[in-house]
């Protein structure tokens, strides 16, 4: 089964009980993931899906690869959508943290009134994502670090700071490579405005983060992932260099 066909079932947007939650978005995702065309009106739905659920899309195969490392710690977990899916489908424990956690289903994690999560504005949490940053790594030394779409902006160096603090042997990264290939260009028009994702540098992780990867980590596996049409992310599994 191809990655794209496998992804149609694996990434259907579901709630915490496993029930499909959006009859409009899921067919849209299936159409994209099987190579269907999209229209300018679809981009509003894509943006809404990223904001409400998650920016990366994972397959069942990717979840299984992540879960082979046992207990996990995810930093910058956003809505907690994938933390919930990984813990439930993979039967592993996930400790999830974000500097601006959303209100979680249990109410254990509550957003402060002065918080604004710019990546998931107006969204609700799927998981108990607690307030925390790379400092949490000192309290979860037995957990394998997971970073999904760490920010590329220099003022948010989460990826770099986490790698510098982390002491584990393996590291799981979901995001774009440091540099995109020439053919990874997406152009689209919405509301009369033309956009392009023709950026040379990938849109996840700062330059310092990618330099840290090159200097101190070796790539042991790369797993292709389905993507929203403007993204080019993969699952990367790294091992610390001896």
C-alpha cells in the first residue's frame, strides 16, 4: 500500500474517542492525499485544519515507528492531537508540553487568559498538554524526545535548545529538511492573491537546530509522510553520534 493510500485511513481527523469528527474535512484530506486537485476555496479549510488539529500528517506506519522507542516526551505539542493519537493507537506513554497549552479535555491543562497560541488560535486541546519547555527534559530523562514542526524563527529556538538539553540516544523529528529540493514548489491563488511556497530553506527548525543535527546526530531512518499541498515534511529518526 502506498504512503498516500495508507494515509487516507490513518490521518482521518478524529476525537478523543476515536470517532471521525469532521465530515467535510476528511473527504477533503482523502482527495488531496490521493492526488486530487484543490481549489482556492479549499485553502481556507486547509488552514482551519492545521490550526484546529495539527500541521504534520502521520500514517499508522509512522506512528508504529515512533512507538518503538517506548515512553516519549513531545515539546511544542500544540493541540496535543498527535500525542493523543500516538498514546491511544501505539499504547505508549506520552508526556506533552507547550509554552502556550490549550484547554485540555480533562481540564488539567488550562490556557491562561493572557496566552495566545499563534499556531492554533481558537483551537481546543485533544490531550493534557502541560505548560513547559526544554527544562522538562531534565524531569523525563527516560523518555525519547519528539519534535514535530519546531519553529523556524530565530526568536523561538525550541528545536535547538531541546537538542542541547536532551541526553537520550535517539531523537524523533517530524518536519521539513533544512533545504527543499528545486521541485518542491507549490503555487496557489486564493481570494485573488497568488501565493508560493518556493522557499529554499525548509520551514521547520532554525539554522542552529539543523547545524546541531549535522554535528551531533546521524540519520538512521527517514519515512515519507503525506502532506498538505504546501508542505514537504517527513519522519526522521536520529541516533546520537558516538
